[in-house]
């Protein structure tokens, strides 16, 4: 792609930044962004920046349980949000990026609620009413 | 202020122990181009960035690098945790065992301990951003070297993913560098 490095790229043509809350269909295939799942698996939300190494394909993230599935939902929304966050740091007036950020934020909040209801708190500030203190009880992220 | 989330930024679930690989991967924890050096390089440089874009970008990328420290640490931990003493000796990790048992310890692949020299901060925003761009390129190159040295998909997944992050970070640093340059900052 030919563009001036410091000109802001329009990543948001063909991206529906409002209304559609369906995880994977809010990005048109002609857009410059990957959908949240594809972006997460690749580690890169921006099609023009994605470059594979020796044509190696990204490894599919295994989903073997409901917990894996909820973590994948949270992971992809949080990741897409973070990618937009870094873009907005450089271009704070990008309305499309901000709208998409806010849309993913809402979706992520829902997914976090679903996760925490079933598998306990993701942060120390939520769902802390019961004894024993739930924060210490669940699996820590480095244990497989 | 920082807030911990009890999940990895990208999942790690390594089923096959591999001590040779653990010994090499550690460089992306404690080596000169590793994630620990990156995290604190950016978080240390952010105070003297000339405007809010720079303060935000270095804070947010520095914070993401902390999540990458956790991913790499998890990989090393999982590659080592079921190893026998015999296997540790065979892989040449007995010297690590003598000092640290199976605990993590930030070194490069040759066992050279982590040093704050890796922070590389001048206080000149353009020099620091240029340093950060180089750091992202070097980390990408090291990830490619490590990718060459494994074919375990459980290890390749996170390595390919972390490599892409270096590419995106390089782009963001470059954009900021070019903006500062054109604006005379």
C-alpha cells in the first residue's frame, strides 16, 4: 500500500461503527480493518500493516471449553479496542476510531459480565461479596 | 496506577515441555531486545515526551509490553515446569537450577542477566522514538530467529502473535516520530 507514513490512513471505510453488535459481521470484507476475531488471531487489526513471516499462517486459538470461548470473546474485543487506543493516541480527532472503540467497549463489558458470572473475577474490584475471597480461588493465567 | 486483569493478552497453553527452547525464549524476557526492557524503556521515556500524544502512546505501549512480559514468562514456565533433573542437566539448564531452581530469572539466551542499560533514554524525544523504532525492529528479528528454532504450534502461535505486535508498535512510533519532525518538536 502506498501512503505517506505520517498521513492519517482512513481505516474506516466500509466499517459499521454503530448499531450492529454481532461479533464478527461488523467489518465489511472491503474494509481496511480485520474483524475482531481475525485481528486477534493475527495480532494485528490493520490489513495494511499485516505482514506474515515466511508465509506462516497464524495459529488457530484452541477453544475447548466455555471458559476458553468467553476468554476468546473478551480477548478479541479488548485487543481490537487496544489497537484503536494506540491509533487514537496519535490521532485523537479520529471520530470513526473512537466510535468503533466505544462500540467494542460496550460489547466487551457484556462479555466480561458473562465470564465473571461463571468463572469469577477478572479484576480485584468486581464480585467481591462472598467468602472465601474469590480473587485467590480461580486459576491464575500462567497455569494450563 | 496500574490494574491487573486475570487473563493473558494472548492465550498460552503449551502441552510439550522443551527445555532447550525455554533456554532460548528467555531472551525475550530478560535480553536487550526483550519485553521487560521494552516495557520499562517506554514507561521511563514517557515523562519527557513533548506533548500528550507521546505521553499517551508511550504509556499505552509500555503497558502492553508488561502484558507481553507475562506471555513470555508463562511460555518459559510451562516449557520447564514438568522437567526432571536429568532433562534439566541435558539441556544445560543445571546452572540455572543451581541459582534459581525452576523460578524465572531475566537473562538473555546466553545467561547474561538483565540490566537497566537496556532502557536507553536520552531525553531527546526524536532520538528516543528512533531508539524505540529500532527496538521494535530488533525484537521482531529475534522473534523470527526463535520462530525458526521451533515447530511446536503451541509455541509458534504466541511467537507469531508477539512478532506482529512489534510491527504495529513500530508503525505507531514511526507516525509519532514523523509528526514531531514535521511539527519541529
